[in-house]
C-alpha cells in the first residue's frame, strides 16, 4: 500500500518538484497552498507524513504545526527559506520531527521522508481531533467518542463542538458562532447557541465548553 504525503506549501514551483519526485518514488501525494486547505486535506484523507512550509498565506507553519499535533500523530517535516537556528529549535519544540531549509536537495528530502516513515512503521493512523483525555472527534466519520464509546450529536451540535475543538482557547462571541455554524440557515436569536452548548455539555462533559461572561464561549486547551 502506498504511503501518502501531504504537502502544505504555497510556492507552486516547489509543490511541483516535490509532488513529481515523491510520486516517482512511489508515494501518493496531496497538496494544499494554505493552512485552511491543509487541515481539510488532513481531515479528509489518510496521511502518513506532512511536509509543511513555515510561511503560508493565511497562517504560519508554527501555528499550523501546533494545531496538527492536537489532531493526530503524524510526522512533520518543516520547510523554511530562513536558515535560522531559532526557527529550527522552535519548530522542533512545537512538534515537528525534522527541518530543512530552502533550497534543498530533493534526494536528501526524500531520504529524510523515508527515514521518518521507517521510525513509525507500526503507527496506527487515526486522524482524531483530541478534545481532552477522554473525548475525541473523528472528523472524517463525523463521529464523537467519549471513553472510546460513540456519542450521538445532532448536526449543529457536532459542528459547534468541532469549531471549538479546532480553536482551543479562542473566545467566540455568539455572533461569530452563528455566522460560522448556522450561516445563512439561521433566522433565530442567541438563545439557539446557548441551548446547543448546554446539550453538548450534558452529552459529553459539563466543563467541556467554558462560558466567558459578557462575551461568549471557549474550549480550554488540555
């Protein structure tokens, strides 16, 4: 079975050479030019390794790396145009497994990719989004598990939980929640948000979503 590589890089020429070379070596390849698209690709496919650029149009590789490691245990090879030891140390401390500066030798990169994959030959690949030590989300299957048992959430409850889990420690106002989760389908009031938060708490954990009085809600990072 082919191992699958996700390239998150906005320079088209680099993506082209990486994708061509990796496919030539027998890998399957997915590519994304933004952090947002990269997360969507990660959640929608079984990925074995990520090649992540440090500078992206909508975020930094550092921020994206932090988010990825809360979702799954996948090796990350970080790329940057800056040969800065501080960047390297920070990337590795945040969870990246290896680091290369541009320009790079494609043969060395492929060798590093193979070495990283060899270090995890028996890794079970679950693209779970971890909420806390006993609650997790499988975004591909749209399922939520508590102590490894599935919990049935209604569609908007699931979307609301996913929003908080993907943005831990960020405070969302009720307006932001309505715009993001309900969008054009919504014609009610703020009470709808409160009711859905209460339902999620009741089904999963009373402390899972924190009320920020006078503002809205947030999910604490665990």
